[in-house]
């Protein structure tokens, strides 16, 4: 069966499990080889979070990029934005699984209730967005509510990601990794604002 023969729902499921399964297997293989330690689990958490963030930024700028630069690449990005969003949800599901595994495996870890509420809200929105990426739930929700949900989710999750770029107490304020993601985030916000003001100018 080719991709052209796949229904929308089949394509969504293929992407979802096509990300979750190999990523989970890779994480298990790594932990078995390197050892199940807090450092190794934290490394996997950072990696899955960073990959998720990169996918998120592409989703975040897909429409404004199409508005600013009408070409084959931006046309593809906009067309596949839902698929990229599902890949993001899949990668972040692996990330959530690693969080749960870490707290069940490493003794003495404490988690702030405020973090649970903020992070739990982000995951609730993420999974509502994922569910409504399938045809029947999207129809049941309706186009206006669908758009509102996905817009709220997009910005809320973005704020959570931005907050993770802030240094924790005692951390170095400047690191190359943090600087790189701050630059990418600032660029994405600039692109979105540029497209917004361009639309307002036309109207």
C-alpha cells in the first residue's frame, strides 16, 4: 500500500507508531548498553525534548512561512503540518514515558506539584490535539472549536518549551546548547510576527 492509498487516519497511525516504537526501542537498547542511571535517563530526556522542540518549531512556523515564501518547500510544510504535529506528539509521548520510568526507577526523586499541574495541562492539550487530528473527533468538535483548541495548545506548549530554556538555579546562564535553541525560538517568533503584520498590512 502506498502513501497515496492511505486514508488520513491510517497515515496518522503510521506516523504515531512509526515514531513511538523505534524511539522506545532505541532508548531501551541504549539503557541496556550504557546502564540505567539518572545521568543516562536525563540524557534521553534532554534528547527527546530537544527533538520534540525542533518538530514543534517547524509546526509553529509552517503557515507563516507559506504566507511569506510561497514555494514548493513551504507548500509541503503546510500540507504536512498535521503529520508533523503527530510526530511531535509521538516523540513527546516517549519523553513522558521516560519521565515516568525515571521516577519509578531512581530513588529519592521529588517532583514539584506546580510542575505537575503545568506539565499535566500541556500534556492534556497535547493529547486533545492529537485525538482531534483524526477525522471523526475533528468533525465532532467542529472547525471553530478545533481551530481554537489547536491554537491554544500550540501557544501553551510553546510557552512551556520557552520556560525550559531558562537556566535553573546554579546553572550556567550561557551555554552553547541553550543559546542555539534561544536563537531558533527567537527566529520562529520573528517569522510568525512578520507574517502577522504582513496580513494586517494587506487588510
